[in-house]
C-alpha cells in the first residue's frame, strides 16, 4: 500500500518593529513578512519611553509531498511518519 503525506517546515523566525502605536507597529511587522511565509503571532509591548515594540513569529508557508509504502496501511503510515524530517511537521496522510 502506498500513502502520501503533506509536510510543512515547523521552524519559526522572529521579527520586531517599533512605532508610536500598536496599529503602526503591526503594519511595520506585516511589511517585513517575506513572500512565502505566514504570520503566526504578533505581541505588542510598551516599555518605558512610550513606543510600542511589536514582536512577531513567522513560518514558511510552503508544503511538500512525501510518499511511503508498506504491506498495509499501518506500516505504510509508520514509514511515512519516519520519513518526516525533524524540522517539519506532518499535515495529512492519504492513501495513494
């Protein structure tokens, strides 16, 4: 039996921006997100001085397909899970 899985990179990166207000700080963050990445989280902080510092977490949004085979579904699924790189997460498994 053959199974196909979709995987996505699970490594994240951090972005920061500083502005006079939270809305402007978020806009600056959104401008920094490279193409092919998704914005996962934005956190605003206002330390002394009155400026807002926004910190964001981004992750690559592309997915890739991997395949595995086995004599039955359980063994094919286990082989597919074993083939997922440590830096990725398995999104789905379907029978091919």
